[in-house]
C-alpha cells in the first residue's frame, strides 16, 4: 500500500486517449490512468464533441499517476515514444487533427529536461523526424466517465480490436519486463 509515498504524474497524448490509457494500465508502478484533454484554449471544461471538432486546440491526453520508485518518468516516456508513431504530425492511424497530436506535457523543469532528453535519444530509431510536442501543462480536464477504462469495458469492439490490440502487442514485445 502506498500510504506514505507520493505518486508522480505524467501527462501524455498520442492520438486517441483510449489507446494510451490501455497501454499504461498494463505497466508496473502505474496506479491510475485518467483520460482527458489539455493544451488548448477553449474556455471552460470542453466536451468530447468539442474536442473532436479540432477547434479547441486541446489534445486527447491521459494523466498517469505512477510510483517513481517502481518506474521512472524516463521509462514512462520511453514506453510512450515506442508505442505510438511520434513522427506523424497531428495524426495517429485514422485519427487526424490537432486533438490527436503526439505531446508530452511536463509538470516541472526536471520533467521538461527528461522529456527533451528522451525524445532526442529515441530519435535515432525512427527514419522520419520526431514531431512530438514538449509543452508545459497548463490545465487538465478529465473526460467523461464513458471515456474512462474504455478498453477494459469495450475490448471486443472494432476500434479496440484493430487499433488498441496491436499497440498492446507492441507493448508486450518491447517492454514485457515493465508489465504487471
């Protein structure tokens, strides 16, 4: 039990938040993954429909609460960078628009430094340049309850079968030692 230990937070976006949520729910040391929105300029708490319009400037993201004594922020970022395509601007597969951009929202100067180092280190493994945005977190809006634990509740639907399952297979192949 983690009564005495404070959890660290990472806020990341790599296309649809259902995908990244499913990935990080499998990782040792991760205590919660909350789907939401960040990085835009719309006033008030945006709705899913508003986010999908692409007009709010927000990205679909997840807030990951993790135990840094089990998994480091750098390890979280390496898993993030290797389970989506960080070289496609505003797109992940069939999901297109700024709301689906690859983005790391850092919470402090140390996270920013680590994020820039990890992006630089993994760049050599990709043929195209990495377009992942590294920006300071301003605000995080939690998505509606119907978007939380989406894969766990809908694992047999088409989107999950064709989009999320391959990401989970890649996660197991590349990072099996980091999984619950």
